[in-house]
C-alpha cells in the first residue's frame, strides 16, 4: 500500500506541477494582455485629447502667437472630465497647463519621465504624483515637432478600476483547474492500480509464486495490449524455464550416474558444473583430499591441460564451423590408468573429462601377456605331436607296438592341446562376455557332487578322500557351468599337485545376508609362501616340469578366480598350519 501511495503521489505531483505552471503562465499572459489592452484604451483617449489640442493650436496658429490662454476653450470640448492638458516646448518650459492658472511659474518639466520618453520615442507615459497640484495622474506625452502636448487623467478610483482586469477570467481558470485536478486524481488512481498490479505480478513471477490473472480496465487500449503482451511473455518464459529446468536436471542426473568424471569451466577457469566422479578421480590422481574442482589446475599430472588451455587462449579466434580443439592423453597413478580429455568450446569455456580405463588397460596388457603365453604354451604340444608323427612317417619299419606308443603320445598331447584351448576360450568368455552367462538360483551341493563323480576314477587312483560339508539348503545365484568349473579346477589342482593319500574338505563355514563363505582345503604339502600371491595368474606354475608331467594347462586357478569374481565373490589362498593348501572364497546369494 505504501508503494501505491508513493507512486500516485509522485505521478500526481508531476502532473499537478506541470498543469499549475501551465495555468499560471496562461493567467499571467492573459492578465498582462488585458492590462495592456486597458492601458492602450486609456492612452488612446488621452491621445485623442492631444490630437484635438494639436489641431486647435495649428488652426489658431497659437504656437507662433504665443496665446496659449485660448486653449481654455477646449476644456468644454474634452470628452473626459478631470483631464489635464499641458503644452511644453523642447526646453521643458510649460507653455500652458489647464489645471494651474499660474503655469508660467511651474518648474521645468524636461526631466519628467513621460517627457523624456516622448522626446526619444515620440510618445511616453507614466503614473506619478504631481508636485504642482499634489494629485496623482496618469500622464501621456506626445511629441509634435515644435512642442510637446501632455494630456493626463487624474489617477482616481475610476481610472484604477478601469485599468484592472476582469476577474471572471480568473474564476473560470480556477474552475478549470479544479476540474483538471479531479480528472487527474481519478486518472492517476486507475493508472496506479494497473501499475501496482504489474508490480505484484512481477514480484510473484520473480519468486515463482502462483500468478493470478492480471485483470484491469485497460482492455482495448495500449495498456490493455501491454497487459496481454506481459502475460504472454511471462507464460512463454515460464514454459521455457520449466523445460530448461527439466533438461538441466536430466543433464545433471545423467552426469552423476556416468562412470566418467566430467567438469565444465568458464573461460576464467571457474567451475560451472562438476560431477562426483570428477572430484573422486582428481583426489586419486593428486593423492590429496580436495572438494574443489578448480584445484585440478594445480596438480602436476594436469600440466598438459594447463599448457593446452594457455595455448588456445593465445591463438586467434577460430572461424565458425571448425572442429573444436581437443587434447587427449593417458596417465598412470598407483596402478590405475586414466584417460584425460579436454575440449575447448567456441566461447572459450571448456570441458575436462576423466575416464577410469584401468580395467580395459589391464585387460589389454593381460591379453598381450596371454597372447605371448598362449603362443609359448601351444608350441610344446604341437612340437610333440609333430615329432611323434614325423617319426612314424619317416620310419615305416618301426614295430607296430612302437607305432602305437607314438600314436598314444601324440593323442595325449592333442588332448592337452584341446584342454588348453577350452580353458583359454572359457577364460576369455568370463572376462569379455560375462553378461552372456545365464544366472539363476541353484543348489550348490549337486554341482559339487557331479564334480566329484566326474573325477572319481582319478581320485581313486591316488587314494584321495573328499568330504563335503555343504548343506542342501545352500542356494547360489550363479551359472551352473561356471560353478562346476570352479570346483573341478580346485579338485584337479589337488589331484595333480597334492600327491597321494590325501584328504580334501569342501565346507561352508559362514554366511551373512548377501554371501555364503566356503573353504576348500587338502592335506597335501602345500606350496611355498613366495608363490602364493601369483598362483591365480595365467600360466603360472610353481613347478614347471612337474606341471608338464601332470598335464595341467596353467589356467585352472585363473579360471577359478575369474568365475568367483563374476559371482560377485572374492577368493584367496593360504597354507594351513598343519599342512596343505586352503582356498577361502565367497559366492553371492542373490
């Protein structure tokens, strides 16, 4: 309400002052014009008196004869009573005065204002007190070449009233002024109400409050058009803002769920937007805790980014349509690999993206190592097969039993080669296409039983006893084929390397809400502590020569580890205090 009164008062005073100045100016102009008109009327009358006197002097040749007393006869002819007539020469000497009988004794009138003005301009006037008659006159003097005739009217109430302007005009102007004041009051009231509504509309719009319909009486004029346009503009802006807000929220949510760390900076290198992964990654890389994205420019590993940005700033502006400038490089920190990408936009703002490429990079390195190891591992069985077959082909006279022996050896190597290729294929499928394996809820005890039955003959040959302490209620969310491979490779590892007359124990020793925890152990000699950290590596063998004899591929425990990881579990190995090797691993329930 205070705002409304202030606005009304301001606009009302402005209009009031302007109209007041206009009214006063008109009144003053009209007053001066009316006053000037009445003065001219009076002077015209006095001028007529002077003209009558001049013609009389000319007709009687009074100036040459000097008989100015004869002018007394004009008193009866002058139309205005109380009119004084005076004749002066250029020296200011009074030649005749109708009001003073002894006019020859009057003082010199040359210095009189009206006389001086008539000498300069031909005619002059003034209002003053006569020193000779002690009366106030309105004097009017006119120059007639040889003499000056001054006519004067007594400045009495009648003359004063005559010279006053009519007051009816002032009353009329006052009436118009009051009328305009009333109209101005209602006009400013309506206008202020409309503007206050606009103000309330703008405040609510700025505070995102519910907006009422901006109604007003100005529906068909310019203010009505402004009202409609404001509402339309507001609706369009609100719709656009809502759409942008939704898109911004979607973009921000998208950035938060990305695996990459992304941050966008202004040309002044102030953060505009950054997701949580970006802060996490720069903390890992810098080995220092920070929550400020701008700290990236102080980290040595990002010096190439800083230099790249400095170089882009020094470059001249690129023409429109040209590809955006980019920087791409990899860094390694604490056995983790990151890819750094910087993109500079046309307005000199830029984006920095940090991608954790540890897994694909390690996979690449492992594949390189695997390829090298595969080539090495394939050479031995292929060379053996080739050697046995060449011996048979090059020596046809070899006894049949010897040929059979070589054929059996070649077949054994081909079996080993087949096992190696199968293990390589399984390992690659687990690592590269783990999502293709079908997972479902299945009981674990039947899987273990099938593994034992599959290896029963070999276990019997080496007098190996296997005890299973896994209840029928243990149900795993897993892939049956992979779980079979886990327990088969563990049991084959014991058969191949733990020796004879041993005992194998498979048990579930713990469970929680998410996992079952299992223990696999044998009573064999175990392995040296120095080899324990590496037994899950591909093709790693504790005793290479012995592994060759037993026919292992060197991939069994690597398959076990990757299969357990695919089941969201973990696995470790240790030597038991009483002897033998023990594996501890977990498998997810769901």
